[in-house]
């Protein structure tokens, strides 16, 4: 249902040299001979997987269509941007500032099934391929946060051999950008099974959050939150899940005392899913009550805060014969379900909100009549389809 898990799962160990940065050793990007396309062969499987809204006239959406897919919103319409593709490329996350943006994911080299990290950078005029650390054999990146031109984070997971063994350990992966290069930073992998990071949000140089899941070896995944304190990444204490497993897919941070994480939890039968929202108040994480309007399943895959009283969480609800897009909103007091008329059923749904009003949802494609994957726009009190 979601492509944000490494492979086809699994891994074995790679020892980190130290709790500090590990320098990049990847092959230079120039040796990858990427193709560059403005609208790479869009077809039935073209889909946006993430969106980042900078302002009402500046937003980026990324995804995949065999090659990397990047689109830009200028306040009136979406257009394809020219972007490199070193192989079969999948972009899974984007983080943006007014003249600086990063898109991350993974790619396959020709004739290979091994995933390699994909890092693309927007410098205000063009997208280019940037090399990253290459110590692991199989790697993918699933989240990115941009603080400044010299401070950005990317997260994901890795393994030192092909991730085809479902019983091997898989490790969390965190990269940091200092304005010149990406370097791997040591991060905890507390579980014996897969340790997967799906999202990251940064508040300052001394505070960032990464969320995901890990498997203790019992085939049950549990929520995982890591915190950057300016020196090292540490495991955060979380409230008791009281469920048959839980996953956090996304995180957003407004300040040192205000952050949100969203995902899903499994109920007692081990099958039915319910929404999961956690809040950080500066001293602890706590679970906040969230709506579950679907009869069978409810789960959240994206969360984004415009302000402390304007936060969106999106995912899916499952009713008999219909998978519906789930849109929840925080108004500063409680989470409420905002009804919409859109179906869902896609592998990933993401949301991006901006402080000056408005929000975007990527991952919805049941629109028809659009040359590009469809995005939904919150404007004037309702969600509407925009090409």
C-alpha cells in the first residue's frame, strides 16, 4: 500500500564509525550520466508522492513516472520542471524554502534491482543531482527537511546487502547537509528487525525530529521517534501505544514546544487500523484524540502545520466498497474530520500547508482530464482539484 518502506524489506548490519558525521564516499554524480526531462513520459502510473508549500505562489510536488517527476506551482497552475534521473527514479519527499529546495528518494541503475539514494537540489534556477554517502549497498530516502541553504536533513533506511531477506535487520538512516556535502550522521536502530524512518522536521540547528517504525522481531511494528539535540540523535520516550502495532508516517514542527506526528495504530484484532496523532509540548509526547470516520480502516500518512492553530493531517478511510480520502484539521483546540468528495486508493498521500493560507494534497489521482498528476488545493473553505 505504501512505497515508503525499503524494499521489500530487510537488512544486516553496518557499523557506524562514530556518533558524529561520517563523510560521503559516494561516486560523484557526474558519473551517473542522468537523463534530464521536463515531463518524463507521463502515463497511467504517474503519481505525486509529496508536496511542500512555501507560499500561495510557490509550491513543489514530487513523485515518479519511471523517472523523477517534479512540478512547480506559480500561483496559477502547475508545470513540470526539468529534473535529472540517473535511472528508474522515485522521488518520495520534498522540502522547500523560497529559493532553495531538496527532493529525495531512490533510483535503480540499469539492469539492477538495488536501490540507491537519490538527492536532487533546486538552487533557485535549476534542479541538479547531488551525490550522497554511499556506504550501504541498498538505501532509500523517504523524508527531508530544509532549514537553510547550509542546514538540511534527509532520513530513510539502509542495508549493506540486497533487502530481500525478511528476517535480517534494517537500519535507520539520517543524512545532514552543511551547504557543501551530505554526510551520514549516527542514528539509533533499537529493534532487531527493520528500523524505518519515514519523515523528518527541523525547528533549529539544535532541534529536529525523525519518525517511523521498528520491528522487535515479532513481526509487529511499533512507533519510533528520534530527536536531534544539536549533538546527537536520541530515542524519544513515547506514550504507551496500547495496540497491536503502530507506525508514524509523518512529522511537522512549529517550535521547540509544538510538534505533531501522525500515522496509524492496529486495534486488538491486529487487522483494523485507526488514526494515530501524537503531540509534543516541549517536555513530552502525548496521544491526542483524532477522528476515525471509516468503518473498517482509518490511517494518516501526512501532516503539515501552517501555524499552531492550523494543522492538516491526511490519509485514507475505508468504508464498504469505497476508499475515501481522509482530511483532518486542528484548529488549536481539537482535531475534526473535514468531509470531502474525493476517493483515494493510492499508495501514498502527503499534505503541505503554508502560513499565508492554503494547503495542498499530493497522491490523489482520481481526477481525469489532467496532463499531470492531480493535486488537491484547500482554498475558500473547501478542497478542490487542480491540474
